[in-house]
């Protein structure tokens, strides 16, 4: 892989027997088994010989890539390679994927066969130039994929489009059945540079992939709900990580700290490129309330909301910054600083978080990544080593965010034993839940 890591990938090459219009054919194929197997489906390709040409159809594209319902609905443990091959035979008997070519056409096959050979040996460049609207764009092309077409997913698409930070936004709708609700409206009132798809390959070469999906299972316990989300992510994260190997994964699914950890493990990405939305929205609101509603201004760096998203979030100040209060025109001491934070937290409690407001926050994070703004955001990142936390858990911390994700965690925070204790408590409870999950 381009990040220097090495993994053993397995690929099977062979033929499958197909009967078509009374004749028998052996169709040459390659199954590329990913290291996330059996939780993610294999990549399936035709391997035509020099005297064969691809018959582009419902289940095969011009490059030889095979698309089947069995792959789209892959779910461990019911989905297996034998079942995949059986469906492949069934579909190819309805529509033969290859046909013979004359010797005069063999030359033009060489280029295609060379491309397919690169794919089946793992040498294809996933970051090669991307064709959009008939025009090739170089490596600077900013593509964002949003996984999940619920209210939050659609809010993200609209907010990203409004920001204008991305050149293309793909909404990956994984729901069953026909397009409905918001995705249907997006189809009707087509937005420029927004594509709706059900195929993971549409996400290829994304700079940022946003995960907004949540399982709608019938689990009764909190642990059961989280496990349902983990099972859902098993079929999503390895696939999007394969198609966009150098992307930043931005997790908005619940609970964000645990699902960011799960995404990190399933993607095998470096920790810097797997982040959660964390307390970014709360922090932006918190800073706005202090400055605009309570008429106070921090000297130096800002105040932050850190830790666990939700009721256990913690207000904190960077370094040893003091606060100027416009109303008293003096320097506020530590006690007053604490009072100011408490007042701001009270105001913050009544705000709630609607899909559109979270979508705006996500668009803000994406803009920082795509434009390499190196802006500081309070986002979920691997907190091991911070505040004496020794376990692999993700918590919101002030982070410098750029093209490659988190470049630096801002520390130390102002020495506060109470803040450290709260963070350690959150880390312990999150780690306990993670230990009970079946990854």
C-alpha cells in the first residue's frame, strides 16, 4: 500500500462453467480476497484472454469488474465464496459476459488486458487521475463520500455543497428497496456535483469518507445496539477503505467514540486518518456563547469542550490562558473562569443537536481537511497517552486538522485534576464496552 504497509492479499484465478444457448463455456475470472474477508466481499473481475472481449452489461463493466446482488448484500456468515460463484454462474447464463473477437481486434485487447492484469496483481494506482464529467482531474480533485442516506447523511451533503469545499460529493445509499425520501428529492432537484449511488465503487479516490449510518436492529440492551452497529460497519469500512486508501475517515455514527475505534480497527488506517465528529459542534457553540452571549474574550487560545460526546463532555481551557471579561474590564481569576464555563455550559444544555446542525459541523471539518487549513477542532482521536490514559480509546481533544487528518493534539491542557479524572472515567467506561464487543 502507498503508506508503506504490507498485507497478504489472496487472489484466486480460474474458470467457472457456464451454459449459454445450448453451448458450454469456461469463463475466466479472478476473485481478489481482501484481508477483511469474510466480513467484506471479494473484488471480482473477468480475466479475458487475448481472443475474448468483454460484453458490457448489467453485471459487468468495460474494465471487467463484476457486480452482483450477492456482492452488494454481502453479510457474514451467510455470504460465502461458493454462494457467490453459484450466483455468478446463474447471472452469466442469463447474459454471457465475454465473446470471441477476430484476430484483427486482438491488438486493442492488449491495453485492456494490461489494465486487468495490474488490478489482479494489486498494482493498480488507486490515486490515478479521476474522470469527472468527461474531464480528467489531477490529484488535487476533492471528492467526498457520505455513507448513509438518512437525515444526517442528506444534511451533510447539503452542508458540504453549500460550503463549496468539495469538487464532487457522493451519497452512498445502503438502504434496501427503491430510492425514497430525501434521496429521491436529491434526484428530482439535482444538485451540481452530487451523485447518489448504491455501489461502493462510486466512492473510489475520495479524500474524505463520512460515516453516518446507524443500525436499525431490534437489540434491547445498549451493548446490543452498539454490536449491531459494529456488525453493520464490518460490511462497510473495509470496502470504503479499499476504494479510498489515502482518505480520512470521519465518523458520525453513534456512539461516536466507540464507532471511531471500530472504524480504526476495521480500516487498518493510521490513527491520524480516523477521526470522529466528537465535540466539534459543542466547542464551536461553547466558544460562541462565551464571546458573544457572555461578552468574555479569551487571551491566547480558546476554551474547549473535550472528552466524551454527550452528557459526560467536559469544558477545559488550553494552557494557562486567562480570560478578560468586558463587563468588569479586568482579568478573571481561575474561580471566575470556572464560573464562566459553568454559565456557558448551562446555555449549551438547551441547544440540542439537530441533523442540520451536525451536518454544518461536519462540513466545517471537511473544509479544514480538504483545504489543509490546520485549524484546531475538538474531535475524537486516539487518546492513549493523554491525561494518563493507557487504553486504546477515542475521546475529543483539541487537534490540528489538515489534509492527512490529525497532525497534532494540542496539549498540555490547563492542569486540572478534575478534568483529568473525568476523562479517565470516560476512557474506562468506553474501554469496558469495547472489550465486550465482537470485532
